[in-house]
C-alpha cells in the first residue's frame, strides 16, 4: 500500500482547517494532538468538557501539573486568559451552540455523515459516550479524525453505520491516514489523498462510494 499520513501529519492537517477566533473542542484520543499543531499566530480557543477554556499544547516533559488535565486525563497547559469552570457550565457551552468546531474520533462514519463513536455493540465492550452526543449535536461543525481502517483492515467509512449511533448527519469532514473527505449531499467527496495514493486504491479501502471531488 502507498504511503499514509502519520498521526502527527493528520493532526497538523486538521489544525490547518481551524479558523482564526474559533472556539474548538478536541475529543479524547487522537484529536488531542491537534493542539500541538495550531499556528502560533492564529488565536484559537480550545475547550475541554471537564471545564477548561483557553487550553494550550501539551506541557514539556517534567512540567506537567497533575491538577491541569483535559477530558482524557492527559496533562495540558493553560494559555494567558484561560479559565476554569463547573462541568455543568461546560456542557451548557456544548449544548448551547457556542462551539464552532469539535474534532472527534470514531468507530464508523457513514456516507450521510452519521457518527458512531461511543460503543461497538460488542457484548464485552465498555460503552463510553462521555460528551460525544452533546458535542456532535451542539458544535457548528464536526470534524472526525481517525484511522481509515480497523486493525483487521475493515473500512471505518461505510454506507450505513452498523454500530450504535452517536448522532445522525452531523459530520462535515473526515480526516484519515489516507485522505481528507467532505460529507456532501451527493456523497463523500475526496478533498485530498496521501502522497502516492491513487483514487482507485482509496476506493478499494473504503466501504462507501467516493466522489473524486478536488482529488487528482
């Protein structure tokens, strides 16, 4: 298989699409890496659902503060002017439409932009909805950042989700290690592909029809 984007490259690519002045929530897991790649000259307000606004990048080794963590319990920094507040106030921000963008991980995303990211439905799996439903419905734009395929090679981009849904028709853009895809009324449009990857290779790895879009 041709080259794929590294997780760091995926995070940097998502960071490019976050506009000046945006209020942004970064979901647990892979999306937290985006904080480390936001341009220094761009003012972006990072929100964490456990009650932070104005979150900065990960601290340097040895400078971690155990009392300053994100929703995934990872140590973070707080920028000048940052604020702490009650969990209920944090969820009011999420549910009230005050976030411009949220970046979430996913188990599956459908052609229609349906999101499944809290439970695989497996009997031994531990459900972990967290604030994902509130974010998926409350944010003005939902970006999904995930590996294109599972560890066993199954596509995580599907025509219809088979896992329990987090929210319907909420995803606007998908970033994977193989491509950037826009969710449109006509289907999934390929915006970019990893260097050296062909459209046919991408389609073969994807369990939903793709539209060439801006891709060569």
